[in-house]
């Protein structure tokens, strides 16, 4: 782990999405579900039908505030939802309702790790690739299931205070236990009620300056999170050792092959 | 009996029905036939409607509106009835639910008679931007009825509907009401639920009545206002909307802002406006000069904010869940871009582009951010004015109805139609247009605006002026 | 002031195909409108708060009580393309 004799240390921050254990969706009265037949939990609001309007779920806001209190965050005196515009079939309105400059909670910490912010948003729908079996007009088809669309999410963003894959895994388990005790979420990674992205960079040990970071998306089990972060740290070390530089990008870790690949398609949809 | 029915205002018709002198079914059949004839008339008609009820009304509950049938702007969602917002992208779309405002009016006894033609997604001031063809002005078939609620305004003016529901974003009720010689009211933002209104610019859109007289406007509004659990921005209206009855304006202070009543107003409109001021003074009103220093910038702010909101609101028309989809797309991106190319008309495309540009990184602060600040200044201007006066009076539109095709090639010239109505929209305050005279045989509108939730007083003042002005509301050909 | 390249860039962001004949008029018309609205750049708006809500509405939340969802038949009725399970789209991965 040397570059011109100096040690490199990893700097890791996490963005965790947890599905809140409410009875209904974030902005409509459809019941939350898991594993039910597709498109059986929808209404004009969560389908983004013309003329429909969102009304926020009181319990989701309450859960968000409970998370903030548990993490010692500063709670916002008022909170505003924003639209994050991008086109994708899993996003029925062409924008996701999220929070931007006035999140529900700011600051706080859990254990040694500082919390940057906690905000509320709505989950996307599920897109399943049908492949050639579902061809429409000569191209492969996907099917959109809006059951999950509009599920309330709390996004918890940490400061870059983690230093290793193991530490990240341990801390995430602490967060899971905390959320479970609060009763705000099932925090079940297999069912997708806990999802984690990691921002990873390397820097000379002891340095205050942050290196260029990459974002490792949507790892869906504790084992994969640690393996994924470890693989990305190794990739960056190798790159730097070889005289190269890290470029800022969004990456996907494939647990089967252990490979890390760049993931750009959806990013292009953003402004 | 037919010409007799045509003479009745909605309030009078409701009264006759309540007294047992007229059957609601007969009234519905009378207007249904007139509306259907216009729809069947093609080029010879006014093209006011995109849909007309086929048979008798689905049994309307006996409410205070007494069974008087209602024409509804296309952009209101009506269950099982085409709701296309004047756009090809929603051609044939039948929503599975009904807008709150329409539902409330139905429950109060106003059955759905027809859906009215409009500018596509309410973007326009002439009704020439409809995918279903332009509407003609009943006063002069070679002229526009105004927009975007042009079908609603022309239908009421021509006696094809007793009254109609419209929406106003920057003048879309008031300006066509003015150009067609009827009454149009934009209520305080938030007083009527927007649930089920196909959105153009959410922070500006408001539903309101287009009627033959001020009393009808009050009668309809009374049944529309109120909080709706489906619209988090809807508010409980303080008190009830009463029946306007004032005949004098003694002690009422009326403000005339130089910024909206001088430059750019054509001579005939200005003359009719000045005569209205004389009438107001004769009724006992005190006329005062007021200043709205930022009003001249309202149009600029509006043409940043409204397109910005529309570009986001119209992102959902993507060919996935409803509406048309372009055939033979090579991939997802191709499907999106071609569906939206084929489905949207030129003005909608222009505003989506304008809004996307204004919201794009690098331009956000210069356009959207500044426009939101101008909006704050405009609201402050009105607040200051209402410390001095009760209402503000302006012409509703700078011109009378113009010729079809006259302004279609020049978007900016078209946008100037909204010069006098946009400031009130940005401030969210109520404003009413009443006919105040003719210029060259075409109606001129007078706009009265009041502070938020001043509808009752505003309607009273409009009622007094309406009586004094004694406008003859029938276009020659009816 | 808006050129062809910018028009195409914005059209791409807006997911709007433009035919060759639409590009030049669009550039011209957008430029004209933007020229007009540029007047607000000259106003002194220091210390002016942007309007975020026209009327103040607070605490308008919904109780977390489920209501029946809509049937699949109802929601798929208007779909341009669907199978029995849901909405079909050209695959983003294709």
C-alpha cells in the first residue's frame, strides 16, 4: 500500500436508503406491499396520472423525525419537498419528489460516524427486463411494476468518516439495529428495505485533503457491501500505484464475478 | 319556449326548476341539442366542444344549482369521458377519476353537459393552439375567442351552455371572458382544489367560473371553494360565498394603476375603460391613482416561471402509462422523444424548451431564481396598493378579439395579451372580468382585482358596476 | 442568442425530438422570448426572498391509513402497450 513510500488510507462515506415501515406510500393511500402481483397497489397519484397531486404521509414525516432524534440531528423548523427531474420508466411523473436544500434533519452522529443529513423521498417503481421474449416492435421489452413506486424512503447520508470496508460493514449493522429498535423500518436488505451506496476515495494517510471519489451503487447484502468496498479500494490502489488517476464515476459491483463496472446509462438522464 | 330558455341566466333557470316551473331534464335536453349541433356543425359551428353528452344527464342530485347543466374545460379529468387538455398526446384519454371541482358542482346539482375546447395544456391566449382546431368568437366568426378557456367562453357567450368551468393560469379565464363579452372569475389561489386539473403551472393554476353575469359566477363559485384532502395547497375559504346584491359603490376606493391602463392599451379599449371609471364614480366610488411599479415586469417573470413549471409537469407524458405512443421506436429514448414530438403542438414544445432552458444548470439563478424574486416584489406592490384602495381596476386585455391567424407567427405578440392579467396571477389574488362596453362592435372587458379572499366584496363591486354598465350580452347572431 | 447546438441540447434534456425544419424557428423564437425576459436582469433584487409558496400552507399531511388501490384492469386500460401484469416499454438496456 505504498506510493512514493507514503501510506494510502481509504475514506468512505455511506448513503443509506431505508424504506419506512408505514402502512401506506409516501404521497398516497396505497398500502405498501412486498411480493404481491405486479401493479395491484397503485392509484392515480402513484401512477402519476394527469391531474393527480401528492399529499405527504404524516407517519413517514414522524418516522423521519424519530431517525433525526436518534442520530442527534438538528430537526428542520420547516421542510420543503423538491422535484428531481429525470426521465426513466420507473419514475411515473418524470421527477422524483425528494428534499434538496431544506432536509428534514441535519448533522448528528451514530457511534464515531458523523451524519451529514437525513431526508425523505419516494422510491422508484420496479423495472423488469423481459428480454427477447417480450419483444415490442423489434426491440427487447421491459415491464414496469408500480407497486413499489412511491414507497417512503429515508435517505441517511454520513460524513466520510469510515476508513475500511470492515468498519463500514460494522457501522451499517449498528445503524440497522438502531433503526430496527426505533421501529421505523424492517431494514431487510434482501427485500430491499435497506439499500446502501458508498462513496470511496483514497488519500495519503494523515492528509486532510480528500481524493477523487467514486460512487458504488446499490449493494444489496452486508457481505456484498464489504466485498464491494474492498474491491473498489483495491482497484483504486492499483490504479494509483500504476501512475494513473481515479476518475469520478458511478460504479456497479457484480458479486458473482467480483467485477466493478461503470454505470452511466441512468446518469445521462439527469440534467 | 326555446328563446325563453336562452334568456335565462343559470341562477334564474335554477330558480324556475326549484319552483317547479321548468324541468331540469328539459333544460338539459335544450342545451344538449344546441351543443351537439355546434359540435356537428364542423366549419360552420364555433368548435366550442371536444365532447358533448349523448343522452339525458346522469341523474344529477337535486342541489342548490338545481340541475343547470355545466360545460367543463377539457383539462378537468372526468371519469369515463375524454379529458385531453386540448392535446394530441392525450387523444381519446378517459381518466378513471373525476376532478374535485367538477365533482363538487355535480353534487350541487350541475350535471356535465359537455367538455370545452381549449389551448393545448392551457398554453395560449387565442385558442388556436388546440389539437382539436381553433374556436371561433361568436361576435365575429373570423376572430379568436381568447384563451386558453376559449371554448368555455364562446359556449357561454353563444348560448350553447348556461355556464362553464374554466381555469386561469395567467389570464385564461379573464381574457376569453373579456373577448367574448361574458363574466370570468379567477379566485384566490388555493381556494378551489386543483385535484384532477391537468396541470400547466401548479403555483398559478386556478379553476373558476365563466358565466353570463356576476350572480351566476358567485353561485358557481360558492359550490367550488373549500379545502380538499387530495390537494395539500387547497384552503378553507373564510366564510361562504354569498349572493352579490350591491347597487352602489359608496365609500369604495378604486385604484387605477398607470402601469396597466395606459401604454399598450388600444384606443377603443381605453375609451370603454374610461367610461367604466366614470360610471364607477357616478355610483359613489372614490377613484385613486395607485402604483404597481413591478407590474411591467410581471410578463417576463411569468414567461420564465410558467414554462419552468410546465416543463416539469409535462414530463409525465412519456408514452408509458396513458396517451399516445409513437409507433416503431428503435429504443426507449427514441420512444420518448418521438412520442413527445408527435404528441405536443408547437406552443407546448416552445414552452417546454423555454422551461427546460430556464431550469438547466448555469441558467437557473439568472432566470428562475430572479423570476421568483420579481414575483415577491409584485405581491408586495399589490399589498401596498391594497393599503390605499379596496380594488384595482384595469382593462382585462389590451385589445378586443383579434383575427384568427393574426398573431400565431409571433409568440411575443401573443404573450402580450396577458399583460394586464398576469400580475394578479403571480400574486395569487382574485380578479374578475366583466364586460364594460363595445369597441368596433366587439366586447371590452373590465378587470377588478382584490386582496386574497376578498371574493365576496369583489363580486359585490362587480355586481354594482355590471348593473350600471348594462352591457347587452347577446352577440348579434344568436 | 440561442444557437442550434443549444436547441438540440435542451431538446435532448426535455426528451423532445425536433425535425430539421423545427430547429431554426425554435432557436429564433426562444431567443426572442429570452431577450424580452432579460429585462428582469436589470432590476435590483438584492435581499428579496424568492416566492416559494403563494399562500402559506402548513402541516397539511395525510393520516397513514390505507385505502383500496385500483384494479390492474382499471390502470392498464389507457396503456399504449401492456401485458396482463403491467406496462410494457422498450427495454432501457436494449
